[in-house]
C-alpha cells in the first residue's frame, strides 16, 4: 500500500523514458512484460542450488525488474499520448495477474523451496486478494489498493531473489526447516516470499472485502439500483397485506 502512494513520483521519474518511447503503442509496451516476466520466473525456477545459481537468481531479479518497469511505463505512456483505453486497462490487469501467479509458482518449484502445492496455494491466495480490488472497482467504480499490494509483493520478490543470489555466491548454506506442515521446506529468502505472499493474500482479501462492503452498502443506500417489476404470484401474502394497508 505504501508503494502505491509513490505512483506520481514514479511517473515523474519516467518522463525521459516516456519521451524516448513516444512513438511506441502503449499496448505493445504492455505485451513486453510477458516475455520479461516469464523469463525471470523460469530463471528462478531452474537456478541450480550451488554458487552459479546465484547468477541465475540475480538474472531473474533483473528480468522481473524490467517487467515492472514496462508495467509502469505503459499506463504513463498511454496518458501522455492521450491513448487511454478500456482494452489497455483490461490487458494490463490480466498480464499483472498472470505474472503474479507465475513468479510465486516458479519460485516454489525451484530447488530452494521445492513444493509446488505450497506455491499454487500462495498463488491462489494472491489472486484472491487481487480479485477483491478489481471486483470492487467493477461494482463500486473505485479501485481498492488496501492490504498487501502488488507493488509491495513485487519489491519483496525482487529483494528475496537478490539476497538469495548473494547468499549462494558467497557460499552461505541454509538448512533450517520450517516447523509443522512446512517442515520439508528450508527457511530462506525465497521460501519466505512464498509464505508472505500466501499470508498477504489472506490479509488483503479480508481487508479489501471489509472495505468494499462498507463502500458498496453506502452506495446502495445513496443510489439504489433500479428494481424489476415484482411477480405478485411469488409473494401473494405480501401483496394481500399491502392491499389491506
């Protein structure tokens, strides 16, 4: 949530890049995030659990960072060119969700976590939290960024990849497992980001649901939806009571 507040500063810093990219279509820029983001996820997934794997993880962090740069550029470019479209917004959100799930699953499939079920659960909870934001926008018309935002989660993912890469390069060996159901998973920066993504998804879903409930109920009270004509045959007793009144 804190990182979402830096959007205006980010757009100001992007101005030189926007000027250099002005001839490009914002939609084309949006699509660039897919190969960059998927490539970063695959590097993390196939990184070997030895010193050389550190370079794989640093490469993964670089590609994901570039994907995020592109993700921040397309909307700014569209606004600068006056080419903001519903399709562009829809495509941007769709690719965001695909990459969010891809990164969590790829990291969980790596030798550093090695638990796909854990990753799919974290990806599901992550998408559930994101869904509450977009659904609130669809119903109430206002985007809900409360909770553990995508920007927060992505920065944490980048930090975990960099730290784990450095630990591999310097030869630090981590072998302490989690307690309980995750006792087969070693505590390290990458397993932590999968765990935090899962817990953050639960928290985000709860916070956004409660916030949306308040806003949507207030909207219902201030501007009720048009109601269809009632079929009297479905509520004969109520109609009789109304006639007597």
